[in-house]
């Protein structure tokens, strides 16, 4: 077993190109795409805003919103961005009204309208309170402050006991992009490590090793363990890069990496199952490309699942290891969940590991691959 691990390590040292390629691509993609939504105004989805005379107070209130990044442009620039597709939704602010301009149909339009409407509604409520306070001879500023304090405290106290679903959705673009691309490219790294079992079996290497004192179970464990280490190391490098450069993951990186061990193991198990189902490396290359991209799209690596409403896609996402890997990352970094609160996705990934490994090795031995 140690001999197989040492041989794989020497092979990696001689030819680390594939590992470095997938690691570099993951960092570049995550950096480029997450940088598109990061500017001087902070994170969030960018929304161009044209502010007419007298409506600057509304713009200042919108700049405090976290979900969207409202930035001021002139009217011509707003129309140009919508026409060229640089922004899917724009806003025109007036003293007594606002207009939502939609360039491309997007679920963001309704959320933007709701956000802007809330700012206008709050301003109108405070204006009416001031008028009523002045009419009654009361201190308007004090009354408005009391109203704002009461509104911030809320009417009801809510407690949440489940992993997700009952509380409002929180989104951190940096965490999602980095985590999504790291999990996505880790599949390629792990899968191309596992497929070497198929190559060695086809070349007769395993037949020769079986004649040695080493057990077949040790041969499987050594190869699968090395593939796990290689993929997990890639995730560590990617996460460390963004943690020390941007401070991503909110000081929870170590905990997240430990909780992602079941994800890497699940991908190893899935790879051995795919390897058992194909006949040669060419079929494996085609299958892994289709499966990996499909898993990333359905599992939410490229966009958050909260904006998906199709019940079929949501059902398929529940069968997807990437979804549970992202649940761990976002649960720890964005929501601040503890290990106990993240036992659900960890347990599901562990179950996937057991099922895929058992089924994959059984099929591989039965087909005499």
C-alpha cells in the first residue's frame, strides 16, 4: 500500500500539470467572476441608477442596501448599459416616484422594485409622522426616532430551529463563487486520479500486483486515498488563496475545510462508480465532462439555488453532492452555523460515499475491469 502511494506521489512530482491547471483555472474563474460584482460600493448585484433633482436622499438610502449595489449614472449611460446588456435592470429616481427599467427579463427586477419601493414607503411614512407630530405640537424628530427604533425591533420574536428554509436568504457573492468553482474543478482533479485504476487494469498492471503480497483491498484504498488527497489539497490551496487575499469565509476557513472532507470522499466514490460504468478512458473523458458540468449547474455552483423555482431541478439538486458541499460552505461562512447544525449535509455526503463506493467496486469487480 505504501509503495503504491509513493509511486503515485513520484508520478505527481514528475507531472503536476493537470493538478496545476485545474487549480489555476478555479482561482482565475472565481476571481474574475466575483470581481465583476465587487466595486467601490462593495458587493451585491450592480444596479445603475439615474437620480433626478431632489431625489438624492433616496439614492443614499439605496446605497445602504446589501443585496444590491446601486450606483449613480446619467440617463444616457443608464440606457446604454441596458441596451448593451451590461445591466439587466435600471432605476430612475424622482422626488415623488420611481421607474424600473428592464433590459433583460430577470428575477432581480421584482426584488429591485421591492427594495426601492420600501425606501420610498419609509420616507413617506416618516413625512406623514412629522406632519402629524407638528400638528399636535410634538417634537417631530423625537417621534420619528421612536418610530424608527420600534420598527427596527419588530413586532414578533422568531426562532429558527432547522438547517435552512425558515429564515431570510442571505447571499455572499465571494463565498458562493469561490466555493462553487473550487468544488466544481475538484471533481476533475479527483476523477482523473481515480480513472488511473481503469488504465492500470487495462494495461495489466493490477494483474501483476495481485501476484505480490499486497491485497486487492489495499490496492483500491491506496489509489482512492491518493485521489482524495490530491483533490482535497486543491480545495485547500484555492480557499487559502482567497482567504488571505480577500478575507473570504469570515474566519471560518479551517472549520469549513474540515467539514468538506466528506464532500471530497463523496466525489472519490462517485468517480469510482463512473469508472466502473465505462469501458475505456475515452468514454470516461466524455462522461466526466457531461456529468461534472451538469452537477455544477444543477447543484448551484454557478448560481444560487434560491433563484431556481423549477421543482424538477430542485429535486435533482437534492441528489447532487455539490449542493451539500455549498450548504456546508455557505452555512458556516454566511450564516455562522456550527458543526452540529451542519450535520445534515455532512451525513448525506457520508451516505453518498458509502453507497457509491460499494456499488462502484462491486460493478468493477463483477465486470472484470
